C-alpha cells in the first residue's frame, strides 16, 4: 500500500506564532531564552550542566566517532536544520554533550514539582504500558532515534534478556552513546543511518521502539519510518512510539509565548501534531494501534504487524 498524505490543519494561533518566528531576531531571542531556562532549571535540580559538559569536552572523542560514523551517509535535508536552539541542530558536539543534562531538565516537571527523577519516570511510564500490551518477550529490539543511548539503556532495563541496537542520524550522539553505555558495561550495537532507511536486514527485530523522535520528523519521513519499521519487524512483532501527545490539554491551552519558545526549537512540530498516526500505521501494514497517554504531555502508541 502507498501512504495517504495527512493534511496539516493550521489554526490561527499557529499561523500567528509562525509569523512571529519568521522575524529572525525574535526567533533568535526565543531560542536563547529557551536554552537559558533549561540550563537554569537543570542546575537548580542539582544537575551540574556546565560542569558535566566541561568534563566531557576534555575527552578525545575520535575513537568513538570513527567507530560509529558512516562517512558515506548522505543526510536528508530536513535534518540539516536548527533543533533545540542549536544552529547546527543535532550534528555537533555541543548538543551531543549537553543532551543528557537537557533531558533531566526538560522532563523534570512532568509529574508535578520539579524532580530529577522525571526523565526516568517518563521512560518507565512508557515501558509499563508497552510491557502490558505486547504478547511476546522481545529478544531483538531496535531503538530508532536513540540519541546518546538513554532510551536504549531504559529498554535494556525493561527487557534485560534482549539484544539492543540503536539507530541515529547524528554520529556525535552515537559516539556519546557508545562511550556512556560502555562505561556501564553494556555492549549495544550502534548504527549511523536514517530511521526510515536503516539498511538493516528485513524481519530481524521483535520490537522497534521510537522514543521522542517523531516530533522531530516531517510527515514524509515519519510515514517512511512506519514503513521501514514494518519491513524490519518479524511477523507478530511490534512497533512502539512514545512522544508528545497532541491531544493533551497542556498543548491546547499553552500560552502563545510558551508555544513560541517551543516551536522556535522544534521545526516540525506542526507537522507532527497533525499527523494521523493511527491511519498511517495501518497504511504501513500494522493493525489498528493501541494509544494511551503515559504522562500529562505524552502518549504511547503500540501497533502489531498485521497477521
Ligand atoms: C529528542 S531525541 C530522542 C532521543 C532518545 N530516543 C530519548 O528518548 O532520549 C531525537 C533523536 O532522533 C534522532 N533523529 C532525528 N531524525 C532521525 C532520523 N530520520 N533517523 C534517525 N534518527 C533521527 C536525532 O538525531 C535525535 O538523536
């Protein structure tokens, strides 16, 4: 089957915010403000953001980079843009060395008062739903958009018997993933490739998991990724994703100023929010997905390969 295009309905508020962000000095101000707020929140929580980064900066990363990088890879154009207030997007050392501290900061308020455990609880809430809703014990798991390996490690904790592979488009993130997880005695496989065209063998995984990647994808890439996940899964295997929940009240009621800050760091948010995930998954060859919110801001989507 070919995929059906989802048409993004753009409401008045989004149009207004997009118009404001088209003014470059305002966009730059918004990005810098968002970043400063994240660092401040992390350090208040006891995450020594700047100190962590300084320590990591002192390492020689050439070994890890050479081990994970695919020099022949050509990056999709949508990836070569600014994300999360970094001009270089995901393709640089600064984002790679900061992303773990950033995750603790961004997820700290998910379950009430700011708490450093927010990130771990977010992953746990996803995996609890996942474990409860699949009828197999996955032996081979693929973590697409694995970044520095935090989601890969969390999957391993949930499914200790499984063999883990992480895919990401950023060699810098993968280099840090290799270093971080090796330091914990793990030996995961890392693959530098687009999630929508991994070049990994067909029908070789029981579970394909995508944690917090879909909000970074334009709809064409998201739909291609569903198709790639279907190709990679064994019969009876599962696709699972956890990401922002477009239906969450918090996004519907978000004050325009905060929405402006958020959108200044997430270029494909409108496309993600208007993607009809359930329909596209079925077009890609999955059964109708099970969808459940796992935090006030996130949802888990689980779909089984059609029999
Ligand atoms: C917000 S991070 C999520 C990281 C991680 N899964 C987690 O839960 O902490 C999104 C990751 O997706 C990666 N990514 C974005 N587009 C991708 C694509 N088309 N293929 C593979 N990785 C991609 C980015 O490089 C980034 O590392």
